[in-house]
């Protein structure tokens, strides 16, 4: 069956019926939409949970990877235009935070309808921090263990799995290198931003997330969570509880 553009790009994990608010989640580099599959069980009723599925992984594994930020934003925003309009919030982890912010600013600038809230996790504000390595895929394996906060030996020794992951990371890291902030002052979203930082994160320490305060006109709050850079994989429940607490008043309005 031929899928619509929206069906190709977004996986719905909750929100059947008549949701009042949409939460869209953006995975980290090398990640996929299924990372957010369990979140719906902890979100308030009335929230539709969608997760972005980048090409080249899971059910889109046969599609060509995207290594250019502008192309990715063009394609995601095209899919977004097919969705029914409703208030929305974005959540992005690591690379996903940059994509979420850039899409949010694009929508706010072009349609006047920005998100009601932006959640960013384990990420430098766009235009700050270090650019990921441009090492070839065969050398990227040296960076995997640090990025993922340690891999079990049976996974680290699986050559096919590591090869596939390094190809994903090479393309996703290229998104960072293709990103060019707009000239002048950074766009300040009309919505507030909540940040999450892993207390053992060596890739993006909590102090490095302070610059997100310059990306909002409505206030920034940073919360510390236990874990390394990808703490969101196992430590997602308290993050979702915070997201729920922020969004719940929006459902009552």
C-alpha cells in the first residue's frame, strides 16, 4: 500500500479519537521512532503522540539516508502540512533537538503558529557546541561506545550491527555539519523551552545547555536526569512525567 507523506514520516503511538494537543518527538542520531513507543501510556488523555521516522531505519531502512539539514527540514515540513491542525509541542533528544527547534522556528515564521512548548534533551543549542566528527564510517566505530554510554559486548562485537549503526551515524552527523544558523541574532521562540541533561553526559554536559535560554522569549528551565548522553533510552519515564505536567494545563484551556 502506498503511504501518504505524513504516514511515511510520522508514527502514531497514542491519540486515537479526538486529541486536543499533539506531541511530536524527534530521535537522536542513529535513533528511530520506536524509541518513543512506550511514552503514550504516561501522557495525559487528549495528547496525540507522534514520532518522526527518519529514512534509512526500521520500516524505512531501504530508503536513502539524508545527510543535509535543509533537505530534512523541507521533507518533514512537507509531511507536517498534511496533518490536521491542532496545538502542538515538540520534543527532541540530541540531534532531534536541533531538528525540532529548526522546524519549530520555520513553522512559527512562515505560518505564525509555533509550538506551545519545546522540550530539548542532551543537546547544544543550534550554532553552539562542537561539530560531530567527520570520520569515515569505518572509523566512527571508535566513537560509538562513548556516544551510547557503553555498549554490551555482544552488541559491540556484532560487526553487521556496528556497520549499520556507523552508516546511520555518519549520515546523521553530516546533518550537523550541513547546518548553517541564520545570520544575525538567533530566533527566539514565543514558547518556553524545557531542557533535560544527563548528569553523566560527557557529550553535552548540563552547563553547555544554558544557551537554550537565548532561543526563547518565554523562559527556559533545565532539569537534570540520571545517566549518560542517551539516558532517554532507559530513563524516559520521569522525562515523560515532566512533559505531561507541562502540557496538562494546555489541555484544560
